[in-house]
C-alpha cells in the first residue's frame, strides 16, 4: 500500500542525497510562506507522516503544529530543525510533534525517523490510547461478560466474607428472587446461621476451589439437588475479597437414578404379591366351580366375592405400578373445591358403608369463590388412597365399636387444607418414620407399598406438604396442605419429574 509522506519547506541543502531514500516514491512536497498555509493538501488520502523543515523566517509553524495535532491526533509530525535552531525542537515537541532530527542530514537518517513514525502510526490505528476509547472498550467487555453471566443455565451468585450476596445472575433471581445484601444460608437453606460445613468459608480460608453436592430450597419451597463449584475472587493485591458460587441443578438426574433403582427393586418386591393375588383368585374360581357342581348357591357367591376382591386388588396394583412408572406433565386447571370433595366422597363412600365406617364431611370456604388450581385426577387419587387406608385402619381396630373418619376441607385466600382423621388402628413411631417410603406397606404382603409414596409425591408436585400424627389403637390424622394458586416454577419445574 502506498504511503503518503509530506515534506514541508524542504530545501535541497537540507538533505542533499534525498533521492537515495527508500521512501522517495511515497514523498510529496509542499512549500508554505506562512503558518496559515501549513495544512494537509487535498490528496485522495491525507499524509501519514508530515516532515516540517523549520526555517528562521517561518517559526510561526510551531502554533500551527498545535492545531494540526489537536484536530488530527493520528498524524505523525517530525520536526527537521537546523543546528543553529536547536532550541526549537523542544518547542516543537511541546506543541505536539512526535519526533525531530537536526539539519543538515542524510537520506538514511530520514528513513530511520520515517520508519519510527510508521510504527507509531500503525499502533495508533490498531490500538487505542485515549480515555474515551478505554471506557468504550471496558463498557463493551463488561456488557459481554454480564450477558454471559446472565445466560449461563446455572445458579450463580457472589458472596462476601460475611456470607452476604453481592451479585447474582438472572436464573438465580428467577428461582430465589433478588436478595442483594442478604445471607446466602438464609436464602438457599432457610437457616438462621451459616452451615456447619461451609465450603464458602473453606474457600476464604485456603484460597482454593471447592466442589460439593448439596440440597437447596427455592423461594416457592421446591427442593433442588445441586452440584456446587466455588472459586475465590481476588483483588489487585491478590487478596480474596469475595467468592463466586455456581450451582448446577442435578435433581432430575438424581431422581432418574433413584427411579431406575426403585424399578429394579419393585419388580422383585411385587412379584410375591402378584403370586399371592393369583393364588387367591384361583381359590375363588375353585369355589365357584365346586359350587356349580354341587349346585350350592352360597359357595358360588363366596367364590364370586373372593374373585371380585382379588380382581379389584390386581387392578389397583397395576394402576399403582403404571402411576409410578409413567412420566407425564401434570395438567393444571381451576376447579371447584366443593365439586372436588364431593367426587372424592362418592368414590370412597360405598366401600366405607360396606364395612360400617362413617365418613363425616365438612367444607369451610373462606373466600368469595371455591376455585383452586389443581391436577384434578392426580390429587383426587392421592386423597382417595389416604382415605382408603383410613377405612382399612378403622376395620382393623378391634377396640373401636363406632369407626369414624373425619374428612374436613378448608379454603382461604392462600391455601387449601385437607384433614383426614380416623379412630382406627393407628401407627407406632417406626411405621410413621417409613410411611412414605417406597414399597413400605401398612398392609404387609397385601399391599404394594406404592400408594402413600405416590400420594406424597403428588402433593409435593402441587408444592404442598403432608403431616401425619398417629397413636397406636387411637387413630391417625393426616394434614395435607397445598397452595391455592400454583407457583410459577411448578408449571415448568427444573429438575423435578412428574409422575402419573
């Protein structure tokens, strides 16, 4: 690429061998009579380098150099000063010239200074040396990093030595809210004091990166299993001022792992139950067969009842297995609570009446309407399962002569509370501890151990909770609480599988 080198006020005795310059083909000349004429000519491209040959009668060029460097800071100006005007080179540099050499001189010397100017000119074009450019580049860099910070699909936050949150990304705010200045252990774990084994404290102590697995709780009460990476943030003096924490949600992976393990265990666990049910069903068919042979109506009826009960239990077993193994997204709708409880009462009333168990229903509506957000089928199945267990508990209690189940429902502006209380057999502490454990059955070999586990899962998916109180031979009380309006994260949860 051709360079433009402008020589101003050049005279032959200044550089006698100018024709030997390797830049001779790039050089143009201009003579001025006064400083007012010292300007860039109207070339197709303005000169990259200007060499001004100072003369005693034209020292007013100094002021003009100031104007040029102010309006064209990217231009290189070299002052060529006669030896007798040696003090002028200092003034030329003060006015904005980038270099100087004394006259007379040689083409070789000129080439050296032109090379130096070309190098500086290249740096000026490709690098930025002014404050506004630094600020612009910093702002652009900060914007890019902030965008990356917000788009990372992990929970990221920064804490200081007092465990206070000083910054967080968008995903963190979506699940936990904006809590600048609040304690991380309070926001993530609902604690009033730092964790006993705190990896953040360990990073502040040893200055190293740390990784761990832990459980946290989002703002709507949802539990997440996360992988936690912690790294120190240091200042210019290499002192740790804060800590960066990145959490990756692995809840879905852990749930899938547990689910696959449970499936294997379930296959072995229920095989004995299925075998027993089929044996009993075969016994019922045998009774009916002998009854037909002897024309004994009573025996036929006994065989029929036994077969029907076994078919009902097999059906329930199959439905429980399908409910546990099949994954689907729950279907949320606004539904009438009055209609919801009426439907449940209709499902369980016939079985309760058959065994002389009274179900007392009560509904308290403390709002203008009785609608709430629910996946009707799944929550209905969960409550029916609990009620059927209560009916069974009442039947098995030999002490109570008037078996009774209280089914009370209360709706306010924020939540729905279902209370199911029976005066049945009750449970001991060990049974209560394992009540919602998969494959743990209250009915021994007669149950699948899936019913209450699934009920608890469904309530959790509704962002609710179940509490149980029980006393042996005195009865059991279930308290099921769910929010009236479903939290946003429950509609499209991260890391939580829906079971149906």
